[in-house]
């Protein structure tokens, strides 16, 4: 009943549409990140995007006299910072003895640290910067503040990324599976790599508003990890991950609308984590509890005992 | 007859319920250089890991010098595969060799002058004393392998395991390593070498075990390293079916 | 002592504890575990608070430490089942646990002082306000006492188990053969790291934990040939970042956590460029010199036949 009432509400419909869209897009893009073992890279990119968000907010303030929190301004900022952080860490790792994990961690310190520093300064600055209110909601997300304009931006970025992904499906698939093979097939792997990074960063920044930079990683990886348990092909994995992502987003949005004071982002993430855990345990083929391999192993033990008699 | 250095009895190891090693009985006598030989993915390194008690076994047991592994674990010296080492680790060559004395020292006690002197002596024996203060990444591949051999010397264990010691090593170092292994054997040590290069088996090893999921053959190089057995080991068909069929019958 | 002086001191102690703890994470290539731990301690703190209703109870730290270990264990368990890749497992588990913490604290926001912004960068300057007395003696601010204990604990552990830790990080198999129980030691070490993470988290939020655990240690790794030096340099670099960070935060009147992490990161960048042996510039010079040598040699060889 409550659900019907909620669905009648225009604001709620907007928010629900937005979060579900983000869930679906991040979820499907996340499959590639998951398969390329770039989950934590995603976390660092997400955190790093805060610097871009705050900087672009400040730039819009210097240009127009009022800081803009429109996603048309902040998402490009987040993209720039995310790509920069990733590029810088890859460059350092490729030309020094620094390891990938340390390199990423340091980018977190630089980009997120500086981002937080600027964010706090913006909040405290005297005289106050117009429009600064609520800028810190990009840390944990504020789905309820979503407007139609935001939805349009999310749709542009999301549909664009998915379209590119579908157009270059074959190439991206081969590249994810085996970069050397892609090279030998004559693909421009360097371009593919950058394209992948672009899509990847899009899948992250799209969720900064409803889930926030701190937790968006889960939206990227959890649906993929869960979907992997149920399917064996990349195609069905991507579709399923999109469905799981959208469902988790819907659950989170509804729960936080019904129970007052509960933030949307963390509920969505918690739903995602629960689905992953459930999938690990219960998935028919790979699941631990009913997995086929486990039974094979039991049968084998019996045979083994018999054969060694 | 003396107790065997290593005795593997009815060892079966599975990975994710798929058998990797099946019902292996293997004896490594003392004072030999034994090679564990087989194609990639045949379970050589799994066998090594299960002898060193690093991986759970489905069945079987391991004896080291007649005792269970836990009682005699310090009897084994281990030289890891070169590619598995973090060469950027902040440690000097001398430092690395001193690590060989840690087992002797036990918990809490620190290496002192004596341990460092031992380490220097071992480095000298391998012609590496000039590099003692270098960071390990500043060495060539062959020198790195020698540094680890120096560590094995210092450890002074009765049994040594070397995982792919000749991978990525220059020819002079390879000859030197073989010479050292033979010296060690003559001093009464037992050496087990994991290897997948077949060409040098006859020249380097006393005994050989051919492994591909099961133990195809084990014994002196002359008898066990026949073309037919090698063919059987490297032909790649799954060899586990036969015992199961036998068991079912 | 003035409040500002205490702030400097607490920041420096936090830096020492974190940057020492980070050394082992960096050399074992699991630096991002600190990112996980810094988030995963939150549900422990919040839930323990909801149960005991006492901010200063040491049980809070214990509970948070346990929830950090729970995360490590969960990730290891998931990775061992082989169903989910390890990096994804880490990402999912810590963000899931962090979400539990955020939700729990928002359910009861009136009584808990964990507002969203404290979680990320708690105000270090306020940490100096809460005093600690012991049998009537004034010991200094509570954060000072807890960080001092952490520093003493970590240094003590590193000094006593230096040899075992080194072998654990460098060659786990040999450590296992020598009977040094590498798995157990690793778990104990992670427990210590997670307690340091809790204490630092209470002082200044998640960001400081991650930044101070990774950046100074990674920079020290570029400067040192020995593990012992790496520990010392890491602590030094951490302290420098902490002091500069607090100094920078004063004119901006913001929490020092952000500036400290930012400076720790830029310190690392500086060292990446200018480190004497492994820095970018040193490597480039060395490579150029070597190449010139080869070219000279080649030129010589090519000239010889002509002269003959």
C-alpha cells in the first residue's frame, strides 16, 4: 500500500528512476571491472573524483558567482579527476618499482585528501560561497535531492557508455579476456584500454549523487560478483548484473523512503552485499551449499576409499 | 638401510574438488639429487607444497627422515622459484643470507656477529662476497639464484627443495649450481629439484620422478627416464580414470 | 600545554603508529587492506556504542578491532571459496560493513556523535579536548593516551618480532618451515593494524588511516635498502606530513585530516621523482648513461673492421 502511495509521488518516481538507472548502468559496466580485477581501482577512482567535484564547483563559482551543484558541472569534474588519478598511478607503477596497490593508495591520499581539504574549506570559507550547502552530500550520496535535470545527465552518460560498450562488444570482450590475443588480432589495445577506462570511470561517476564517492565501489562490483555465480557467459552476466543492480537500488530507495532517517546509499550497498553473500552460498552450480562440484568431490572420496582398499 | 629423506604415502590432493594429485607413493632416499619432472600443470608444485604442508591433503601422509612433517620441518631448506620472490623487498644480499640462520635461532633471538660471519662465508663460497651490501634487485638473475643458494648453505639442512632453480639463469650459473648440488650431495645432503626442462635431466640428476597427476615412474635416471615413460608423462591424457575404474570394478 | 601543541603531538603520534603499521602492508602488497580496515571498524564502534552507551569505553576499541578482523576473515573466506575474486571480495565486504555502520549510526543519530563528516575526517583539533585522568593524575588528552599506547605497542611488537616479520613478508614458505607460524603471525599483525586503525579512526576518520598507512611506507620503500630503515623512514615521513598538515589546517581553520593526507601524498610524489636510486629522475639518468655506454661500444666495434 505504502508503495502505491510512494509511486504516486512525483519526486519519489524521479529518485527511483534515477537510482535504478544508476544501478543498472554501474552494474553492467562493473562486470568488466570485476573480470579485470579492477574493483579496488574503482574504489580509488571513486574517492579521487571528489577532488574534481569540488574543483569544478569552485570553477563554476569563479565563473558565475555562484557554485553550481548541477551534475552537468560535477560529473565532468569527477571524470577528469578519476581519469587523472588512474593515469597517474598507472604511470608511476609503470616507471618505478612502486607496486600497483601502493600506487593506488597514494592516489587516494592525494586526490581524496586534497578533495576533503578543499571541501572543508569551501564549507568554512568566509565570506560564504553561494551554493555550497549540501556539497558534502557527495560523500555518502543524497538520492532524495535528485531532479529531472540530474536524471537527464545520468541518462546521457549512462546510455552513452552502454552504447559504446555494445558497439565495441566483441573487441572489449576479447580485450578483457586476453589482452595479448586482442593485440595479435590487430586491435588497438592502447585505445581499447583508454576506452575501457573511460567507460569504467563513467560507471563510477554516474552514481556520485545517489550513492556517494565513498560507497559507489560496491554498486560497481557487487552486482557483477553476484551475477557471476549464476551465469557462465559474459552476455548473460552483464544483463543479470544490470538487473541485480537496479533491484538493489530499488530496494534501497524504497526502504529509505519508508523508514525515515535512513540514508539511501548505504541501504543499496548493503542489499548488494547481501545478494553477493546469498549467491555465493546458494547459486545452483557454483554455490557452496548446493554446488555441483561439492557433490562430485564427495563421490570421488567414496571412490577413492574403495580404490585404495 | 637408512630411513628415506622424504616418504610420501598415498597422497591425494584436490583443488576445488578436482584431483590434482592422485594416490602418489614416492620415496626420496638420502644422499641423492632427485628431480620432480613433468609438464606444466602436472601437479609438480602442488606435490612440493603438500610435502611442505602448505596445502590441505585429501588423503595420505608425508614423512621427513622417518618422522611426521611437523616434527622435522626444520630439516628442510627451501629455495623458492625466482619469479615468486619480491625482488624490490628492502633487503640486502647479506641480510637475505642471514635469514637462513633464523630457523636455528628460533623465536626472539636476533642474528649476531656469528650469524653474519656464517653468511659471509657462504657468500664467499659462491663467489658473491663482493655483493653483500647490494640490494637484491641490483643483482643479475644468476647472482640472485646464488644468493638464495648461499642462504640454503647457511641453513645447513639435511634436505633441500629447489623450485625451478635453472629458470632464467645464465649457463655458467647453471653449471655452478649443479656443481654445488653435487657437492652438497657428496656431503650427505638430499636435494629435490622441481624441473620441467628434460634435456638436462640425465646430466644433472641422480634420480627422477615423472609426475602427471599420478606418479608415472620414480627411480634412477637410467631406468626411469626412458622415452616411453616420458611419452606417457607428457602425452597429457587424464590418468586418474584408471584407478577409479579399478575401484568400481 | 596549549591545545594547539597537543594537536601537533597527537597528529605526530598517529602518524608514527599508522606509518609503522603500513610498512608491512606495503611490502606484503596488501596496501589496500588499510582502506578496507579503516571502513570496516565503523560498525564495531557504532554497534558497541549502541550496546554499552559509553563513548570512552575501551570495549569500543576492542569491538572495532574485532570488526576489522571479521572483515579480514570474511575476505579470506570468500577468496578461498574461489567464487569471487579477492579484490572484489575486499571491496564488497568493507563497503557492506561500512554501510551497516552508517545505517546503524543514522538510526540513532541523536545520541551518537558519528555524523557522516566525522567518519571521513573527524576533527583532530577536537580530539585534544577530551581529557584523561588515571587515579587522579592528569595524563593528557584521551586521544594522546590512546595513540601513545598504540605507538608503544607497535614499536614494541616490531622490535621484538622484527626477524619473524621480515621472514613472513619476504618468504612465507621458509617462515613456515622454520616454525614461525606465518599465518598466525600475520593475523596477529593484522589485529594490531586494525587496533591502530581504530584508534586513528577515532582521532581523525578513515581518510587519515589510509593515507598515513600507505603513502609514507610506499615512499620509504623507494628510499631504503633494508626493512629496518624502511620502518624508520616511514615513521619520519609520516611525522613530517602530520606536522605540516596541522600547520596548514590552522589558517584554513579546518580539520587537519585532509591536509595531512594530502601532504603525505605529495611527499610520496616528490620522492617518486627525486629518490636517489629508485626515483624517476635517477632511473632515467642511469638508463641514459648505460645506453650511451652501449652506443659507444657499438661504435667502437663497427669502426674496428674498417681500420683493419
